[in-house]
C-alpha cells in the first residue's frame, strides 16, 4: 500500500491505512445467448434493454434498492448517487414510473436465488455483481456477460484489522486471543497477481487500476470461452469512465428511496412461488453436480 488517507478520506502518502482492497468489480448483466439466438433477439448492450417487452418475466436481479433504483437512474442518464430526484429528467414521478416498469419486467428480486433461477432456465437474464455472476457463467454454456455501456456501479472488497484486535496476543489453552501473527502475510498473499490468474480470488485485482490490462494466452488456454466485454474482470476504459462507486446518501434521499420502493413493491411471494424457488434451487444444484462430473 503506497498511500494512506487523511482524516478527510483523501489520498495522503503520510496518512493512515484503513483497509487493503483485495478485489473489485462491477454490476453486470448476463444473458443466455441460445435463447436470444433462437428467437432472433438483439443482444443486450445497455440498461435500456431490460425494458424490452420480449424480456418481460425473463429477468432476475439482486434485491438491492441502490442497485435497482441505480439501474433506473442510469437508464435515465442520471447518476447512481443522485441526491435530488427532482433534478432527473421528468422528476421523481418519472423515476417512479420507470421503476414500476422495471419491476413488471423482473420475475425475481433475490440476491440469493437469482443465479439459480438463471441456471435452470427460469429466466434468460441475470443482473448482479461480477464476482457472483462470472464464476456462475463459466460453469454454464452459451452465456454472455456485459457491463452496460452507459456505466454501472462499482464495488470493492477490503481486508481490515478491527481496532479491538490491537489487544496483546494471549495464549489461552490451544487458542490464540488477539490478531493472528500471519494476518499481514495473508493480506499480501491475497494481493498477489497469481491468485487472480488461478481464479482463487474471484474479481479483478486492484493492481489493474491505472494500467492497461492484458490477458495472457496461458490464462485462457483450455478454458471455455465466455463472451464478455470485460477484460480480466475489468470494464473497458470507455465504460469504466462512466462507472461509479456507490456513495452514502443523506437521510432526505433515503426517504425518497423508501417511497420509491414502497410504491412499486410486489406483494409477498405466495407459497407456490416459494416452493418454485426451492425446486429451482434443487434443480440448479443437481445441474452443477452433473456438469462437474462431466468435466
């Protein structure tokens, strides 16, 4: 870590290091090429494609208000971090109408089961985080994964040592009370480029930031090809420039989010829907077991 941060959160060579980002990525859209080709449908390229009539009921998405409303805002040419909805073209009512339209398109909002529904074919499109979607897509066939060309949200996972672990390390029987003596070696291990080449750590390496990313032939040889516009897990530079880290919102904006979500929220799923999700989960598990044996 070459730079720390000041108390204001700005880069500072003499500042403190709060955490070590070990992987990052973006929200992505995966779709089944076979279903699209069979019906001669255009491939997905941007957020606007989620509103296409032919995809109604064929989309699964993570159950995250910031991601759901963020997709609507991006489609309307606004920022994920919009504070005042009245500044969006058409105002808050237009955002609400577009959100309501998206909710009608999406069959399932579920951060746990959206990829299972995608895997068994209940839906043709899955919208989620790249570290979830890409490994799942590699286990399936005829899948494309894209970052919307108008930009998407970015995420980063960090290692941090809790302040409470500063207490002295004490030996209690066979257990150690306090921070592990190898914690810093573990962080260094996770930051090594080899971990990403071997797919030990799903996601993009923070070392790719600020440099051109090249994928070696050795890295891709013998692996099933995944159609994607990502390069080693990183969005192309022109799309990356339009991507955003999700920032905290003031209470007034959060209340607008609550109003938006409550105004379009689907009623609680019925027993039949819940049973259907369980059956889909079991089918997905069995499918993965069969494919792993074939491999």
